[in-house]
């Protein structure tokens, strides 16, 4: 199972948002980091086939996804930043409808929904309209939705922004487990939050990849980039991230 | 009230920046071309009996503001729809709620900005009509009827529309109130006393014409009608400026009364609050203890499974209460006769209006289109599945289908198909549903009243 991006470029009104993106993603958790406006959401949109790249190629299991997006879409789950839920429907109704759009039968959904709601500790909200839930609970509903079809490719745009610390730990423990059989891509602003759980980090700077490797390599590579002026001991993760992001 | 102009101007700017503005402008320009027909045209837009005004300066300057009032009655409802909801969605309503200003002041800011917006649009329409039907560019001749008929009415209209939008959350009730408002201003008896829109004054100008019926007027196209043209020599002499200026203080009083009912500090009802059942201790102990074992899902992306998903969304797009009301009305339609039957069917259609908001346009208004776009189903399959809504329409008209004539039954279904395609196309291209709902209300009202759409005023 793999996703490959080769020389992917994306522009909006002559403004380059993504430039020469080359990535090869296999089973595991990938953290996409970057400052505001670095292109994280656009990159996730391109990988999830929501946005077509202007040039370059995107493939899933060696099949061109730009031409045949359905190949990837059948295995995909995507959680947008704004959660993407229908406010006038209840939690269960949202999970049922979007679950069916993901190709899951209503019977399987009925069996899976209580399980996933219980995991995120929101079983008591199942009959509540989404519009009446707090931001944190809405995010947990959106995460439940992302997992309800047992996806092979899971893309999550800032999935823990509204979660409390306990739910964050629970969530990352879960995606770590899911990544044994799936490709999980998570975007975040906070390196400390994801460093324990991701296998690889991709740092974006002005639409370009400035770093793509394991977390362990972040500090050594930053030191090597900065030259002899700093030592590994004097640099922490945050400073190293800043070096690649700014 | 010092800050009123500034806040109102900001709100006004938002109106102009809204996506609707360009569509409204297009609609206004199109109307500008057709409101006052050329004598060679095969249609008229205002008659009393079989008489209408001849094309001269007096007629154009008198008719235009009265027509603007009629058009803007609907346009204002469209523009003011969901002002509050939009603020809630943009998370700017919190500023409104926490403001130190009084309810009256806050509502007046909205009223004034909507009034300015409507007045500017109305003036654009006035100018378009003036240019298209060139008689004289003496603006003063057009300005007096505009100031007399249109400006006070637009202030009154803005007040009513803002109040309804901010005070009433229940959509169904909102539509009923709009309907009652339109009936109120155009009702024959009320018109004779108050003449809010100026139609009665315009009709009174036909007093020297011996028409069989002086109490009916028409907006729209009439083919093959033998119309006699009356040449008007004098501008409408305002009965009294007070007869229109009174709308300003009346509007202020209405907003003041409404401000007492306006509860901006509490939007979540107690019954809607989610019970807090989780405890801190439970949360802490639950870390790493909870496990999720998904059931291996068998993915199927065929048309039948998509139909099931769409049917699920369709059936949950209107509340249980509305579904029950629609069902009861629908059953009654089988036993009703004549006008009652027509009324009942129109009522069933109106109860089904939320389908537009939640089923057809929901993916755009709720930002959930991504789910459809990255779903494993093709776009064509989604279009096919939307035909479910058309099937609902067909089922609704079953009580009125003429089973003795296949042709008539097919004709009714064909008209519904057209209506459905219009809805689908509008929602897909404009990515909203408001105009569709207003058009559907007009069509259903027309159906209910038995008056063709072009004569509903």
C-alpha cells in the first residue's frame, strides 16, 4: 500500500501554493507540520483528491489517481478542519449518512457506530443534533466519522485542535494502532503533540517541503543546516522545527 | 445612537459584498426592461379593467415607484432571509449578543443598513427604467413619486423583514409571517384604508375611466388582450405627504416593540443542552483503556447503495412533526374536493420546502460537499440519486392526478420534472437555496390561489 506524489504543483491566481512536492507514503503515521499558510491543508486536499494538482502526478498503489480518483476514494477517509458535519442532523444520522457515502452498509454501520462513539466517549450524544454540541464534541463526532469505515488511507486536518489533553492521547494511541494497516496523515501546528506518535514528519515552508524524515532526524539535520554555530544539545525540537518552517 | 451610521454603513458594505448582489443586480436590470412595455408590445403590466396608461412621462414616473414597491416586497424577503443565521455561522453573532447597545439600537442598525441597500437598488432600477423608456431626463419628475411612494415604504419593509428574521427562528413560522405581511399590504380592504404601497392611489387615477372593474390590477403578460390606452396628463398629486411619511414613526414603533421580544442573550434552549454524564475521574481512568475494534466494512459503491444513503438523508431532512403534518394533509387531499383539494396539496408542498435546504443545498451551505466529492460514487450517480426528490413530488400529486386521462397526468408530472430540474440546476450553480424557496412559494401560492403566477399580486 503506497501513495506517491511526484513534482506536484498547485497555484491559485498565479500564487504558488505547492511547489515540486515529492513524497512516498507507506503504512504508518505521517505528521504534516508548518506555519499558517504554509500549504498544509492544500497538500491534504491534493492527496485526498479534493483538489487537482496543476501538474505533477499522484498515484495510489501505482495507479494514477488524478485520472482515476475513485481508486483512492474507495479506501479513503478525510476529516476537514471545519469537521464537515450536517448541523441539523443528529450524531447517529450524520454517521449513518456519511458512512453510507463511504460505501459501508447500513447494517455494518449500525454495529460500528456504538463502538466508535463509545471510544470517543460521546455515546450520550448519539441522538443530539450536531449544532447543539460543543466544538470539542463536534470534533470527536468528526473523528468517529473518519474511522467508521475502517479506512486504508486516513487524512486528518488538525484533528485534535478542540480536544482536551486526555482525548488527544486516546486519539493518537488509536491512530498509531490503525497505522499498522493504513496510511495515516495528520496535520498539526504543534510538534510536541505529535512527535511521540508519528513515524515521519513532513515540514512545509511556503509550499515546499523543507524537511521529510523521522522525528529523530529533525534536530541533527537542523544542526547540520545551521552549521557549526550550534550543537545538538543546545537545540530542542521546537527550535529545530522553526528552522525548517520559517 | 452616535455609532449608528458607522455600523450601518459597515452592514451595508457587507450587503454589497455578498454573492447575491450580482444576481440581484441582474434581476433588477432584466425587470427594468420589461416593467413598462412599449405600446407595440403584446403585453401590459398594469390595467384597470381593460385600460392602461399610455407611454408618456407622467405614466412612467407614476407607475415606476409603485412597481418598485411590489418587486421589492419579495426582494427584501429574499435579501433579509437568514441575516441572523449567517452571523451565527460566521461566529460574528457573539459580538451582537455581547454589545452594550440596547436591542432597539442593534435592530435599528440592521434596519437602516437594509433600508439603504434597498433604496440604492430601487434607485438603480428607477434609473434603468428612466433610461430605457426615455421621455425626459428631468430627474425631479421621477424623484418626487420615488420619494413619496418608495422611500417610506422601503423603510417600513426593512423594519418588518429585519424583525421577522431576528425574532423568529422557526423557518416555517417565518414563511407564514412573510405570507401574512404580503397579504396585509396588498389586501383590497386594507389597501383602501392604508394604501401602504401606493397601488390604490395609482388606481384612483383611473377614476375618469369607465371600467367594469376598477378594483383589479395585473402584473405580467397578457396576450391578445384588447387594451385601451389612457393618456395621463398630470402627475399623481400626493393626497398628503403625511399619508406616506407616517410609515417612518410606525416602523420605529414596530422595531421598539419587537426589541422587547428580542432575546439575544440566550440562543440555546435548556432542552437542547447535552446532559453532562462524563466525570473527570472516569476520563482519567479511561486513557488507554478504551479500545476500538472496527468491523471490517464491505464497501459497495453501486447505485442501489447510494440510493439508500440519499434516501436516508432525504427522509431525515425534514423534522418528524413536519413529516406527520405532510402525511395527514396528503391523506386529506384524497377526500377533499375542488379548491380545498388544491389548497391541501399546496400546503403539502410548502411543508416539504425544507428539503431544499437540507437535502439539495445542504452540502454547499454546511460545507459537506467534500464528502460527496471524495466519495467512491461518481458524479452521475449522485445526479441520478437526486431524482428521489422528484419522486417525492410525483407521490405528492397522486391525489390530484386525473386517472381518466393519461395525457393530463403526464402533463402534471412533466411540469413537476421541470420544477425539479430548475431546483437542481439553481442549487448546483448558485450553491444556495433561498431564491428557489421563494420561487417555489410563489408557485405554490399561485397554485393555491388559482391565479396564474404573473397575476399573483
